[in-house]
């Protein structure tokens, strides 16, 4: 799988989720999974890239910016698998800021949002 | 065939609706029509969406549109009160819509209730995807409930 530079294989992309109880559900096996609504945004899905940081350091950084939120992650490989684009979009306050977007539109297609939600990992509650 | 209920009771003076209160009023008006545990749980969760203000997800989400909540409420009230749809769940969407989803095995069904009186119906089964946007009316509700029942009974839409 070809990962677009400057990203690297299995680099994580982090997103804050709140309110947790409204955005998560239990699947038929009792596992907690996020709704695809977590990945629906007309401006593209705002995330932080890992950028060679230790996982916990990256989680702490985004959690500092999004207090009272849970943190989930997907990898750039997950984005490739669902044919979503990902691009670096650093800001003055957040050099790790990135956008996950659809191929033709900023918003992911419903299928892309659903598939990404199934791949999401809960990093911290 | 699901029974038709009167449209959600509007309170034009109230900036934020309280669906549970209105639902309780609806029950009284309709001779305490029974609802299932699933319907009750969905309505209670839907009611919490009223509290979501600007930027509720930290990424500039907008408050949930009243019209979207009313459509979702109407759909839930049309579900059979004698069945338990355990896999049905309801979520706020950052664009102000309301999403109801059902997932069973490899079959996924999603309804996104919009503020413009339409609903996006999306289904995914393996690699097959289907998405349509329809006017939200009683005929549409009946079709949506048929889809839910098909997945509940057969585990597939195929």
C-alpha cells in the first residue's frame, strides 16, 4: 500500500469524540463502536497526525486541546483502504492538524464514514 | 403495517423542544398508547440532543435541527410497539441532522433525517452500497420500517 508523503505506514490520525455516550453504540457482540456520524463533517474530518510521536504523547496532546473528550484513532492505511484522502493542514496552534476528506468533496461519502468508524480504535475514554 | 401517529406537537414559543414532555402529552392524548422499550430508549436519547449547543463536538458542529428531530421522532413512533429492535440506535450528526442506524452482521442500514423534510437512506451489505434521498412522508416511513423489519427477520436486505 502506497502511503502519501509526508505520512508513513500505519501512522495514526487522532480525533476527539464528545459526548461519548451519544456517539458510541454496542455492536451485536457487545463491543463499543463509534457511530459513523463521528466521521461526518462538511468541512472534512479534522484530525491530528501522529508524526513520529509516542502514541501516549500524541493522545495527551489532542486531549489537552479537547478536554472532556475521548480520543479515537485510525491509521493512514485505513484511510487508503476506504479511498479517503488525507492531507496535512498545520495551524499555528496545532502543527499536527490534518484533514481526512472525500475524493471529490470535503465530506466523506456515507460508506467511507461507516468503514472508517469500523476501523476506529478507542485510545482513551 | 405500522400505525400512523399525528405529527409531533409543536410548541412555537419554545426555542428548544422537549420531546419527552411532548411525547408524554402525546400519550395522554392518544389514550396512553404503549411503546416498546426500544422506542422509549430511542426517544429518551433523542431528547438529549436538544441540549447540544453550537460546537458541541469541539469541531464546530451545529445544534441539531428541530425538523430533523421531529422526523426522527415520527419514525420511531411508527415502529411496532410489540417488537424490540435491539440493534437500532440514534445519533446526532455534526451538520445538525439525526441519524438512526441498524447493524447486523455484514448488513448496515442508516437513515439520516434532514432539516429540509427529506431523509437519506443508505444501506451497505458487503461491497454493495445503496443511497437514496427521499421526501419524508408516510409512504417513506412504511418503506423504511419494512427495511428494518427485513434485516431484523432475515439478517439481510438481499
